[in-house]
């Protein structure tokens, strides 16, 4: 109860400091007051904190509250996010349980840190090439938090926490999709459509406008940018498709398929071309894999696929002109823009190919190649203090971003991370059965789609996607230990 009271007081104290609208502040205070009461009433504090953390990750706002200590470093400075409140509470619970000797008796899986240690070493070594080493140190905080997420899940997640996290992913996707639909229908961004108007700042009108992106009204949810929302949706969509096809409970199947369809509608509202293709590939892979694992009859899978294709075509007929316009209107411009970004990224890699130019130091080099972006640097105070947003100074795509800031060593470390994550995915799919196997398959394919999305952008490295990826890797890592196939087969028998 003391911990709950402390968390409540902390949230309230922070909420009154936020430079947000009165409606938002009121909402935060109400959550701060009702969440502890709900946790005590239901007796599920840890599970509710996990769910709250997962959902709060999708609120892509950064609060640069440490400038009195570190000075004004623009978007390169240290900050906190709303989800940190829940995660700190979980860490405090972990510490309290350890002190009392009543730590959750969750089965522990194998150590995961060896797969991520090479990238961590490369990140530290990149500081030697940094022009602003303190900026690199601030960025290391994010990677330490990534490691804490993996460690927390390994040591503290039981079955209830695992299920709570997966359910929260569905709730978060449903909420983001509904907000996205509202944005398309009303033409106004944000949950309540109260977003601030951005005028008078050269460049920001097109990039950070609350109502349009590059001439299109597109869904952003609470993710700040359509590609960020699209990347999150393709991470979660296959999870609930697979659950809808593998769950034993009819109610769970119906709810899961409803969440899946809602996620698809939200993805359509982002008007993101490459994620559309990735989502189609995910659906095919889910059906094909479940058929191969003998969890779905071939004829049923084929029937579902044909029905889905027919329904999609019928839905597209009334809006076929708008769809073709979106697919073709600015395609050449988009390709040229990404090609230019890749060229700049390769030039930056050549500056320091072994250890990179240093974590969080890209901003110091980009203007040398793209002086037209000077407006972004000049108006950083507006971005950090008014919009509460952090814009990554990145060129090219998500893979080039790693090489630019951490060099060849970082790229090798990143590949090792991907291998380790793939091992977790294969063990989770092979070591579980039923709905858990379905969810593990969906999470694995979602991570794969997220990775492929990095061919055209760097959304993986924004906070909601980075920590959601850590969550998903952690879920895969502990799944075969928490839900072993042998035990599930006995229950089925």
C-alpha cells in the first residue's frame, strides 16, 4: 500500500508539471488516482502495472526535465517518458520482493545477455569517437533500460504477467487504431483532436503538422508520425491473427480476430505503403506456418485466405482511385528522398567506419551533407519544450543508423542480437503449444516485419518501438519455460 501511495503521489506531482492541455493533465491525475485503487481492489498490482507499462509505451512523448542539471542539450539530452512511471514501480516491487525474500517463483530461462553484450560494447567504444561524449552517455541510458526490460521479464514474469502483457498489446493496438480512424474521419490529429497548430516555423509545418503529413491526412495515434504507428501495428497484428486461429476458447478466438481486424483498419489509416505489403506477408506466413505445424487444416486456411482477399477487394472498390493515388502520387519523390538519405549515411559511415561517429552524435555531422535541414536544429527548443517530442537525427534507414553511430563493430553486434532473438523465437514456437504457440508465432513474425520496415525508415529506434521490441523478445525468451509443450499436451490429453 505504501508503494502504491508513493507511485500515486509521484504521478500526480509529475502531471502538474507537464506543459500539456488541461484535459490531458486532468486525465493523467484521474489515472494516477484510480489505478492504485483498481490494483488493490483486484489484487493484481503486478499484472496491472505490466499492462499499464505496455500501453503507456505507445504514448510517444519525451519530457526533458533534467535541464537544470545537464543544461539544454536539445533532443540529445536526457528525458523520461510516461511508461517509465510504471516500469520504475515494477522495479521497486522487484526490489521489495527481494528484500522480503518473497520474490516471484517464476521459472527462469537461459541467460540472454551474451547475445546483446557485443552491441553494448560497441556502443561504449563509440564514445571514443564522439564529439559530444556526454550525448553518447545520455543515449546509453536507453540501452541500459532495454537491458533492464529483458532482465525484469526473465526474473519476474510468471504466466499471469505474460498473459497480461499480450492482452495489453491488443488493448494498445485497438486504442491506437480507433484514434487513427478518428483522425482520418475528422481530419484532426490526437486523441481529442486538440493538438496544437504549428505555424511560423519553416519546415515544421510539413513534417510535424497535427493535421497532415506531406500533403496527406494520415493516422498517427499517439506515436507522432504515421510510420511509427504503422510499425507498431505490424508488430502486433499477427499476434492476434494467430491467437484467433489457435485459441481453444471460442470467446478468445472471436475477440482476437476482432482485435486483428481493428489493427488492419488502423494500419490502412496510416497510408503507409511498405507496411501494407508487410502485413499481407505476415498474414500469409501465419496461415502457412499454422498449416505446417498442423494447427490449422489446409482447406480451412485456403478458404479463409480467399474470403479475406475477396472482402478486401470489395472494400477497395469504392475507394480504388484514392488507393491508386496514394500508391503512385509521390512514389518517385519518396524513393529519391530515401536514396539521398542512404547516400548521406554512407558518407557518414566513411568518416569513422570502425567505431562510428558516436552514439547520439549524428546531428553534428548531418548538416555538413544536408544544410537544408538547418531549420530542424534551429527550432529544437520548440520540439522539446512545446511538443514534448524527440526527433532522431538519422539518415538512411534503421540499419545504416547503427553503422553510422557505432560503426562496423556495432553492425556486427546488431547482427548477433538478431541471431539471439531468432533463437528465442524458434525455441518459443517449438517449445509451446496451442494459443501460446500461436501468440509466439505472431510475435516472431511481428518482429520480423518490424525489422524489414527498417529498410525504408528507422522507426525501430524511437522509444515506443524500441521498448516494445524488448518486451516481445523477453516474452519469446520465457514462453517455453512458463508454458512448456509437455505440460500443455498433458492438459489437452
